């Protein structure tokens, strides 16, 4: 198990992003608990065991399109093929018992079982039918073409999907195609979330002077929901030791992980930091990144031996969401039993110069779009302050600048993380 190590609180003593990610990954093991759910309800769930095909898919050789089925051996080397058509049509899902002798063909529909001895299909649009004969160019089709072979997609006994996969819509279709009505998945991860601070006000309430509305909790709820976890929203907690202590104890008792924002900086005038440290092996880090410098992680221990992992994020709205994507996303996926995969990214050409000093990782808000030459281009949303939440709503990606990278010139290639894409 990776060692959390001491809290690097001396100014300038900052933990690199990659090291912080490695420390988090080293402490997490998937939660126990498996359940069977209906395939239709399994999207976004984590597969608990390999799905092994109990059948051949497809179960028979079948036609890949509407056309005429025949023996490939009847194809002439050049010129045109002319085959006599037998009466009838081979439909998908129906038997066709009429023998098809050599030199003859039969009309067949997409998905229909290939009659015995036939191995090739000429598409209907490439054939001419005249007086019971089918005529087409010999070069229009090759022997064996337009036939899907038995077991071509999956052979019986072949693994179809690996454990740890977060199930996508296409996966549900694949599982259903194997005749399975249910699938084994890991239980849904439960994540507790709360905000703290006397200066924070719940949306819908009057805003006293000097106060702010609680935006972080709602942004993080959305991010958690998109991960497919069960969210336990513990609301807004005042800077009161008794209230904070009770909320933390409830979070440990009822959840697998706890996500908070704010209260982890050296200058925070609240009790959150001390209460968290008193309940477990929490390490408070300064991470070499912008935005999102203060961060805390570690197991919290409660009554009856129950524990939950803490992810304490910085309080600035943009910093809270960026650190969620950089650290919490993969951490929760691993805790849920999923096989973590990198955030979808691509390389784009920077449409603007970007100032940066080597030393820290930076995540700037950008808009990715196609340039006139068809290449991907990215421009910044404007001011990049950690409190400018609108910069995230305007953006469709994060521009990722590594710790060794310096300033970017207009036209340079940069990595970007896309917020959305097909799943």
C-alpha cells in the first residue's frame, strides 16, 4: 500500500500532479458487493465478471445484404455471370427448404440463413433480372463476399466483455444479443458530499452582504452523477464543530467516499481541516497545479470499523471541478471497480499565445473547434481565474499544459481534454 507521507506544508513544497495521482491510486481497492440487474438498467454500471458468449454470434452463416445467393464456384473469371433463379425468397427468421443446385441462385434478404452450399451474395442493385435469370458482372462480387459467417462476431466460449468495464449502450446490445436478460455488476458506489462555511448560502435564499451562493456542491453533484455513482447530498454545513463533526460521522457511516470543497488551505478560518485529520490518515497536500493547489486525501475512520475515503477539494469553483477531473474521477472509478481509462483527449493547435512558467501543471479553459483548414484548433475562454465559473460553462475542453512546459506560441500543438463525447 502506498505511503501517504507527511503533509508538505512549507511554501514551495508542492507535490507533482502525477505523484499525487499515484498516491491516490495506490490506496484504493474496489468496494465489495455484486448484484444482478436487468440488462436494460445496466448502462453506466461496472461489470463484475467477464461476459462469456454462450452461443455463436451469428448462429448461422447469413446474408449481409439483400441480393441473390449462389455458389462462388459459379463465378466466371471475366465477363458476366448469368444464373437461373430458383423460385422463392430466403427471408430472415424463416426456413428455406428448396434445394439450390449448382449454376442457380436464390433471392435472399439481409440476415437470412444461407441455404446449404451457397457462400456468396451479389447485391440486388448490381444484378439484372430477366426471364427468371440473374445477370451481373463477374467483377461485381468475389467468392464468399457479403456472407456473415457463423461465430464471426463471437464464438461460443469467447470472452465478450471484460470485468471492470463501465457498460455503454452498445455493450447492452451485445449482452442482449447473447440471450442474457441480466448481468452481474458491482454495487453502485455511494459518495457523500457537503459544503461548509458561514459565508455560503443555499440557492433560493436571500443573499446577505458579503456572502456567496453555494455553487460548488451543485457542480460536483453533476460531475458525480455523470460517473454513475449514488450521491448522498448532505447539504450545507455551518462552521460549527458539533455540526461538522456530526456530518462527517454520518458521511463515513453511510458512504464509500466523501467529497468536500474548501476548508483545506492553511489560511482557512474553520474547523474542517482539524476534524478531518482527527478521523483518519488524511494527508494535506499542496499540489503543483493551477487551478487547484490545496488538496487532501486519505481514509476516514468511523464507528464500528467503518471507513470512507476523503477527497477534499479547494474552495474556488473552477479549482474544485478541475481537481475533481484530475484526481477524483479516476479515484472513484477505481473504488467502484472500474478499469480507469484516461480522460478523452486530442491534440489541437493553439489559436493564441499562452503564458506559462515551467514547474506546475496548468489546466486552462478552452474552446475546441475546426479551423478553416480542417484541423482542430483551441482558443482560451478569456480570463482564467479560479473563481470565474462562467469560463467553464463557455468552454468545451481543458487545455492541459504539463509541468515541464513553458509558454505556448500561437500555432503550437497542445493537449486538450474534451468535456463531452459519444459514450
